[in-house]
């Protein structure tokens, strides 16, 4: 998303010196962290949204999307090299897909804003019956709500 776009906009070594590769490493680290969060969140969302008998299939969709992303990345690199000369690719052409990734970021945010909570999350957050009184409380607060206070003398009475 944003970190990928920032990589494409990052000034080169000739412009900002040693700061350029340092920032590149920092941005790649942040990009990787965000990807890891998105990957696991997507998997959880798909599994929790799927019917119980289709959850394994839903989980495999996330893994399959990695194959599609790899193929699209390879096709993009081939298109860049087919469109631009070698000096253009080395100078600025490699930045094009990074900068254009901001479009995917906006699409992802738009889609995410339209999504509802998963049925599993909704069941746990708003349980039916007597547990509904403790829904939304911190687990320790919810657990303590149904406990009797201990006797100060060590004897229940």
C-alpha cells in the first residue's frame, strides 16, 4: 500500500546519499510487516466468513492468491522491460509499478470499508442468552463478573 508507493517515490543515492538505502530497508521492513498483517487478516476473514464445511477451501484461497500475485508481478516486470529501454528501466521505469500500487491501496480501502464483521466474530462479540451481559468486556472483567468474592478469613460461609 502506502509503503510500496513510498518505495517508488524514494529519492536515489545520488540525491540523498546513504539515507536512500537506509530508507529503502526501513520501507521494505514496514512493507513486509503490513503484508504479514494483511495476509493473516485475509485468511482469518475468509475462514470465519465461510460455512463450517467450506473453511478449509476458504483458507486455501489465500494461499492461491500468492500464486496469482507472483504471476502478476512477473507479467508486470516483463511489460516494463518490453516497454522501456534498459537505461529507462534502471533510471525510473522500475518505479512505475510501485507508484501505481497506490491505486490498489485505494481499492482495498474502499472494499474494506464495505465489509461487515465475520459471523464468527459477531457471535463472540454479541452472544445470545445470559452471556450477552458480559459481551464486549475485557476477558478478565467478564470472568470476574460471575465470581463470588473470597472470604477474608479463608473460610467460605
